[in-house]
C-alpha cells in the first residue's frame, strides 16, 4: 500500500470522503507548506538566504584591456577571455599570500586594488603600477603590484597591451594561517 493512500483510507472510514488538501498537494509542496512558516516565525532566516561558511579568504580578479587589442575569443591566440583565465589562475596564490599577510597585520581588512600592467611581446609583464587601493596599508598594495609584475601569460597577437587588473579581497570565516617560518641558509618549511 502506498503511504499516500493512508489519508484516503482514514477519511473514507470516517465517512468524510477524500481529503481535499492532501489530494491536491505533492509531497514536496506538503513539506514546503509546513517548513516555510516555521522558518519565518520569530524572524528566522530561510535556509536559502543564509550566507554559507567559507573558511578561506576570497580573491576575485577581473581584467580590462585599456591599450592595444585582443579578440574576445580565440582558439590559437591570446583572447580577452584567456587573458582573464590566465591572470586568475596564475595570480590567485600570490594575491592570496599578500592578502593573508595583510590580514595578520590588519584583521578584518578588505577592499580592492587596481593595478595597470603592460604585457610585452613575449607575454611577460614589463611594467606594473598601482592605480588605486582600498587596503589599509600601502605596503599591502605594493605586495599585490609585485605579484602582478611576476605574472606571465601567452604572448598577445598584436604585441604590447596595457591591462587593468582589479583585485577584490575579503576575509574568510576562519582566521588566516600563521606566517611561514623564515628559512635559514635556504632550509626551512614550505
């Protein structure tokens, strides 16, 4: 016997006929109708609107070509989409290390930094300069500029291009990891 048949049998035995509300609802709508009011009582936040736990710092990188040209997409050449992918994938850990160091000095620090980088013909960064920062310390921003300067991407098809790199940073829900131990004579923990 189906579990959904039980209300019908009880109603039929009592001589009431088919229960209208149970027959019209699916199992999901029955759960939602009973669960939703319970969450709304007392100002509780529905589960779908709660912020999820994220232990690590958040690093969001965006790029914008400001001088020179790149195609939007390309299979065998550097495009704007590939440039964004390469800057995000190759810059994430250096940017994160800079930000975690900033968090150890200034707990709760967050903000964004914009850096203009010039990509040479070979795909290396020939220059990088700070355009703006909302981080609490200029030293923290200089670390990010150094991380941008150390990047390299595929060579651009048209030669040299200038790119604005926007780095947005937020703390995670867990404290940042401790600083790495300094190396002595080239030997240390990594």
